[in-house]
């Protein structure tokens, strides 16, 4: 039983794939690698369609239509031939419709590059946050040391003043008694 676990542990250590092995496997099987990358990181493609209408041409068509319509009304009021009326109606019906131009804009987004950039940003953010926490710890330590130094400085000045008063006590006593 001990040998069984030893053999399984040995196979698991030998079978591990390090980055060099993975790169060699990717070089040997580029089609499979490309297919895997395509499945994991597809290229997102978006299509936008813009419709542009030529307003100058449309206005010209409308003006022409109204002129023909006025001519038709004049002819109908004069009581002309029905054949002419039918021909004019056909001309009005066959006027070209509004001209539109479609512009298709395609954008492609490489999700693999996006994932790589996200991972780099996350690594940078974690390293910066670690550096920030180290700096905050250092600042707190320096603040504590500064507080200790301030108290030591106060005690030192108190001792200096006391020693000065003690050394000049006779002169101070003569000044007070007089």
C-alpha cells in the first residue's frame, strides 16, 4: 500500500506540466492551440449601421413631384384625353424614392489581449497595495518613534532645568532672601 502511494506521487510529479513543456506542446500542435484560444478568447465583433439620406436630392424630387402634380391638375381641369392622364399618373408613380446610403462600421475586440491587460492591471494593483500597506506600517512606526522622542526630549529638558536650579541654588537663595 505504501508503494502504491509512492508510485502515484511519483507519477503526479513527473506528469506535471511546467511552462516550458506547455510551450513545446503548443509549438507541436498549433491548430489545437489556436482552436483553444479561439474558444477561450473569442473576438467580439460589433456592427453598427448608419443610414444617411441625401436631403438635397429628396427636395429636388419633391419639387419635381409638385410641379408634375400641378400640371396634372391643370390638365384634368381642362378635360383632356384619358390616355394622357394615365401616362402622367404612371410618370408620377415611377418617380424615384428617397435615396439612402448605408454605412456599416465594424469593430473587433480581442478578448485575449483584454484578459492579458486585466491580469497585468490586477498584478500591478496588488503589488501597489502591498507597497502601500508597507508604507503605512512604516509611517505608523515612525509616528510612534516620534512620540517616544518627544517624551524623552521633555524629560531631558526637565532634568536640565532641575540640575541648573540645583547647581545655582545658593545664588538663587541669596536673591530670594534679599
